[in-house]
């Protein structure tokens, strides 16, 4: 998405710039200048519109700081109007008698202004006010940059409207448009509070759209493409954040779907949109679909969204009737108010999910998912039953508070807590890489590897695995603590820590460090590792985490000060394995797992020694 707009943006700016140089005409404007200027730098115009009227195709109008009580019309000219000191110091304030800036036809550029107090203009075919702050109409390629659009209203696009236009708006702030800026707000069918695109190809990039409000669709944005934007705290009845948009690398947070007449409201974050690598966070809906409705999400995070049903059973704390691929859906909820109707599908209601994790979602009915088609998914830690009325294949559903799978589900080739009838199902510890830390990759010896539908394949050509992440020996997973293996203090009260730093790639000969800190000073210590399993064996005042057989490395001093907890140890595992071909596990292969911790001398401990916490990591190519 970024490339799709940046290249034409560059071309547009280059075109305007080269035309300006060729024309050699620059017009100057200063609100403090006396009337009667000729537009030169020595005798500037007093209004921006005077500069536009004087300009020809390719010219620049350069505007000094000040507040200009006027609305401007580009008159179909391909010119650049530039606020020299930026939007905080250069303001265009309308009189609520039309758009503050009207860009039509040509390739206009507007850069560096605050635009406020506009009320939109009529466009043939729509016959309602459009674009309270900026109306872009029929442009060849319009550019709006470094602007603040604030406190405007219209029936379509309170802040910005692009109608039958092509263009981009970037590095801008669109805030507090629609809603209370409109004295007749609740009596108007208002769409696109921040920005609206109608029959247009309009991009908004690297911008913030916040605290806009409409009565119907798209509190933040409607019908545009969004790239690296933040859409927050907007309000509308449907799609409070965005509606009918294509969004890439955006954060959509804390938007609220609320209706003006207290009727039901849907889709706090996104409605009828396509999202790629986006975050939907803490959005809310008064009835259903706290996060998104009728949308396609790929590689997205959906976290902490909520809905509150009150007019019949609500659906989807996180998602309603959405299509998901490679997403994480966490901590979403839909619960009834006191005495109200129930909420169904805490993570998702209906729709489908592929290679997606549902974790820690909650609802009155179907805490994880309700009526969703799951393929290669993980559903865990739900508040309520994990899956109800769902079709489940190649998935893992376990450790949900209200039970894992309701009898209404159809399940095959899946790992279900407590077991479930169906072809290829099993009930076994899936051996997640780091479930407490939220990493649901599979360990090397997981029973879910190569146990999915035999007709489906993983990327490496093997039989598909159960769960959201195929086991691939080529994957470099981060070192993680060995679960259920606490360190405990040394006899002197030290609390050692251990981390793995650097890459576990076997192609490297150095640079993967096992580093322990907060060890007792001036003690002998060494790294202990194993290749078969972890254990939980009390040892002194700590715990041994590495199962036999084990390899001990060469002891060395922890340094620091005797009697203090300032000792440390750094051990390069790559240097060890490449210089000791006889050592345990050498030569390692991609996918091999190592359990490790630091042993240190502790004479006052019952065993004369103690251990740091444990660490587990996996070698990769």
C-alpha cells in the first residue's frame, strides 16, 4: 500500500515543482500586509484567494503565518498553496458557508494549513453538503499535506470529502469534525466524520483521524484507503473507526459505535473494510461487533474490544461475520448488562478464521467463538466455552474456563481438551513453545505435528499440523523461560536472571549469548544444558530445570563483589559448539531444542550450589 501512493505522490509534487520553476511565478500572501499589494514578496496580497486568483498553472502561492478569515477555491488550477510556518501558525477559518478549501480538477497541492469552521459544498449527483473542511472534486491528482482539519461539518465528509477525485492526504491531523460542530447533528444523515471518499481513489497516509462524529457510517473514515494511520476516539452508529475502507499498517483504537437515537449500534472499530497488518484495540459497540463487522482481516491484532447487547442477543465482542487470516484475537468480550440479553461469541461470531489465535476472550455464550469456521486455529483461555456451533479442523482448543468444545460443534483432525468425537481428533498436551507468553508455536516433539488433515500440507510440504503455526525447522523462535521452573533466591538473597541474546542460526560461529546477571559476586559458575527435556527438581534454595543427559561448560568467575549480587556470566553458545565437536548435541540440526541454565557455587545453600532460572531455545538454519 505504501508504494502504491508514494510513487504517484512523488510524481505529483515533482510535476508541480517543475512547473513552478518553469513559470518562475511565486505569489506571496500576508494577513498583516496592507491592502493593494501586487503579490510580490515585497508587497504581498492580504488574502489567500487573491494569490490563487493571480496564479496560473504551475505557480506557487506562499502564505505567511496568520489567521485568514476566508474560504478558498482553487478554481481548477494546478497550483501549490503553501503555509510557510505550518498548520499551527497558518489558519484558514471559514464562515460555515461552504468548504474552507475547494480543490477541483487539475493537480492542486495544499500544504501547511489549519482549516476550520467549514460547512461543506454541494456536488452534482449527491445534492448534500460535502467536505466541510476540504472538498476535493474531480481532481486529476490532488495532494493535501501537513494540514490540520478541525471543527467542520457537512452531510458527507465533515472534515474532508473526495468526490470523483484522485489524490492523497498525508502527514495530517483530522479531528473534532461533525457531531457537536453541527447544530442540527442528530437530524442529519451524516457519513464520514473525518474523511470520505465517493467514487474516488483517495489515500490518507501517516495521519491521525480522531474524535470525529457522525450519525450513520464511518465516524473516522468512509470509502478511502489508509496507510500508517491512527484512527482513534471517533463515534458513529456503524463503523465508528472506519467503514468501507482499505487499511494497511493502521491502529484503530478506542472508537465507539453509538447511535444518536439510542438504537442499536454496530462495529466499533471497522465495518465492511479490508485490513492488513492493523491493530483493532479497545473499540466498543452498543450492541454487537465491538471490533469489526463484515470485514476481511489479514495479519491483524484484535485486542480488548467489547460490545454490550441490550436490544436482543448481541453478537461478537471482537468480530462479527469476518474473514480472518493469520490474526490474533485476544481479550475481547460481550456480556449482558444486568437483566439484559446475552452476548454471544466473545472473540468472534460467525465468519471464518485461518491460522488464527483466539486467546482470553469472553462471552455469556461461546466465550471463544460462536458459529465460526476454524481451520488451523488455536482457541485457549476463554471466559466461557471455547467454541460453540463451530466447524473446527486442524485446530487446538484447550484450557477454556467453560469447557472447550460444545456438542453443537463439528470437529475433525483437532486437539480438544477432554477429547471430542470425530475423525483424527486427539486429546494431548500440544507442547506450545511458550503458552504463558502467548507464543503458540509447536515444540519439536509436539503430538500435533503432522496430525492434521492428510489431504492438506504445510509450507514445507509435510502433512499439515494442528494449530495456528506450522512446525518448521527453518524458523528461528525466540529464547523463552522454561515454564514452571522458578529461580528462587540464593542463600544471600540474590535473584539471578537469564536471557538469550542474538541469533540461534547455525550459520553463525559466534554471537548467541546466554547471559546471567544478579548472581552472587566472586563465585564459580558455569552453563548447564541438555537436549532432551526440562524438569522441575528442587535444588538448594532454587530449582534445577534441565533434564538428563546434561553438558557442563567450563567454570568461570562471576566477577563483581563478594557478598553482593553484582556477579554475571556471559557464554557464547556458538563459540562453544563450533570449537567442541564432542559436546552434547553437536552437531546440532535446525529444529533441535536446548534447555539451559546457569549453575553457581553457593556454599551456604544446603546443596552447596544453586541455579539461575531456566531458558529454552531452538536452533535454526
